[in-house]
C-alpha cells in the first residue's frame, strides 16, 4: 500500500512539473532570464506581430511566477518596424483616441491581465503601443510604451497641422 502511494505521489509530482514547464513555454517566447536559483520567478520575453500591421513586431518582457497564482504586474515593451507598412494596413486600424487592444494575456486568477493597445497619432504619423496591467498594484497601474514612426514607409503621409 505504501509503495502505491509513493508511486502515485511521484507520478503526480512529475505531472505537475511537466504541466508548469509546458505552461510557461510559448511558441512566441524568444527568451527567458532567471531571477535566481531560489526563486520561481523568471523574466519571459515574447514577440508579438501586430495582426493588422505585420510590419511591426513588439517584444514584451514580463515576470512570470511559476507555482504562483498571481504574476507580478511589471512589464516592458519595445516595438519596431520589421517589415513593410502600407496605407492599406493603416486603413484597417482603429484611429480613435483609445485605439484597440492587440494582445491580452491573463496574469492571475483574480482578473488581472496584461494588455497591449495600439493607438495611432496622426499629428506625428506614429503608431503607439502601450502595455499595461488591468489591476491597480500598490496605487499604480503598471504600464510601458513604445512607438513606431511611419516616416520612410509607404503608409506615411504629411501630417495636417491646425492653427492654434
């Protein structure tokens, strides 16, 4: 009886470790930085290709806490032009002041998520990408921003300035 319990206990531990190892892997993950030997937290770096503007690639880094029910809210984003950006692509995006959400990732079972939002600034012909946490942590909503100027692309048009 004791041997059966030890056997099933060992199998359970192997399954849990395998689950967390596979859970933390992503096909869009490009790097992992360990935060130390005695922690279950790592910095994961993922790439995101904008679905409407495939000529833009963003790299997002955020802390992933394996074996924890809540990941920290800190994140960083860097976006660059990695291909062609055309007027047709630009015509597909939401040009309102709030833009639209390009990516969402759950960060805890308590309704916290990491979101990436795209906003277009016509006055500078720039696409802005902002990553942010949807839950206030220590009095702050954590966020980070990156910009991709359209200068030099087919999508660039001369900004219209208005008199003040």
